[in-house]
C-alpha cells in the first residue's frame, strides 16, 4: 500500500512501528512517502526515494563540484560529498593545479576507498577502469531499485547492451553510464527509462 506522511496506519496495539512510522495518541502514523511493509508484528515504510549510503569498495559515478589545492569534492548522490585527494586522482597533477586534471562539472568513475563514522567518504581513481568519463550520458536510478533494473543475474542489463550495441556501466550509487553511437545511446536511454518505470510500479504497488 502506498502511503504519504500523516496517513493513519492503524492502532499501535496491533503492530509495532517500524522505519518511517511513529505512534501518535495510540495510532500508527506515516512520516515518509512510500510502500508499507508488514511482517505481522511490525509495520514500516519503504521510501519512494532513498539517498545513497557509501560503503568501502563501492563503484560510483561522481561529478566534480569543487576543489581546493589538493582535493576534489565529488557529488556521488550521498548526504555528503566524497573527497578525492590529489594522490588518489587520475593523473599526476601539481599542488594547486587540479583544474588542469579535472574541472568542475567533469564526471568520473571511481571507487569508495573508506567511509568515516559520519558517512563522509574518500574516493580513489587508482584502479583498473577508473577514469574520467569523456563521452556518453549518465542516468540516475533510486539505489534500491538497481536490482530490479539490472534483472536476475544481470539479464535485463545484458539484453539492453545487446539490443542497443552500447557500453553500459552500473554504479552502486544508482548512476548508470551509457556510451556508444548517438542512435544506440538514444535507444538505450529510452529502454532504460521504461525499465525504471516498470521497476517503480513493481516496487511501489507490489508485484502483481
């Protein structure tokens, strides 16, 4: 069942409040928008939108939002920007010369190297395949919908690549890079949007 903040979910004497649910005057109230989950003992809400929570070794697609003399700040779709130190960047740059290597607005494929207690993270571009993305487009999916979009054992993704003759990289932060010729990218993007819509229907209305 899809609910919105403030919706009444029943008596607190029947079920315990889970994620996204509070008790007000003996009644269970939704505080998030999403689909309810009920295991018979507890009722919770799976949000319609979720922020990415970084974990070490995650593959992520980030966008450069700023820099200091020796650090890039990357938007990775998490509550906090990731930092990418010069020493972990894509090329040898000089102190104060980061802009010559990567500038604001550049998109990069990198990995999360470590995560602090407050969920801020350090990224690295030292690794096979990690690089600045100079072509193609990037689409975004709610992170918790990635599994539905990719399909069982990557079946949906494999079919999408084959049908459109494109290169596609799915990152753990819900961003998807599509590269190829113009027609292939356009076709892949259209099919991906259809897959995302199907995933949302299944997730928020239940598998029917």
